[in-house]
C-alpha cells in the first residue's frame, strides 16, 4: 500500500465514520421529533450550526459529539415533560445507541489501515474487516457523485474493493 493509498483510505474511512455517527444522531432525534435546529439552538449555535458542523467538517470532535449527546438527552426529557409524561419514566438515550458495533467496526478498519501500512498485518485480513469495507460502498458512490473525494481517491477504494472475493 502506498502512502497516497493509505491517506485516501483513511480519509474515506474517517468521513464514513462521521457520516455514520451523524446518521445515528439524526435517527434518534427524529424518533422524538427533535430536529437539527433544536439541537443547534440548545447547544448555543446558530440555527444552522448542526448542519454546518456536519457539512464543513471531515471530523467529529469529541467535544462536539458530547455536546450533541447531552443536548439530545436534555431535549428528549423536555419533550416528554411537555407532554406530561411521568418524570420517573423518562426515556434514556444510552451512548451505545449513538456508537454502535457498526461504528466501532469502522474505527477498527481505520486503525487497521495503519497496521497494514506498517507491515503488522495484511490489508483486510479478516472477514469482519472485509465486510466493514464493503459496507462503505454506498457512501463512496454518493461521495463520488457529490465530488467529496477526488477520482484518484475513489479509485483506491474501488481497487481494494475489487480485490475482495465476493460470493
């Protein structure tokens, strides 16, 4: 694996991980009728802040994630109390609802890329890593259409994707 391939795969994998986490945040918040403007306003950002953080950044800072998580917990509680639900029975959003095994697998793939470059292991050496890599395909296809990555970066993903035996 070349240095360019390493950087391209890390960029794609990191962006995919951030996309997965924001997707989970949106799924959970929409179950409670909370939109991105509610989250932005609660955190103290302007009303488009949530979307701007997602669209402008290829990174999800831990402080941003914690702010969003805490805002979700508070906003859900507020919504339930407004509806007159018993405070003792308020919903609880656990961290493992935002960071699932799927997101952990993507983070493992990110670390695995470094290990493969350093010669510590063969690239995509386990079925789990191959499955995680293949699950990124729709994200990569949409990213190609949106020109999120260069054609050369997309080609790196495709070349390794083609090398995986498909059943």
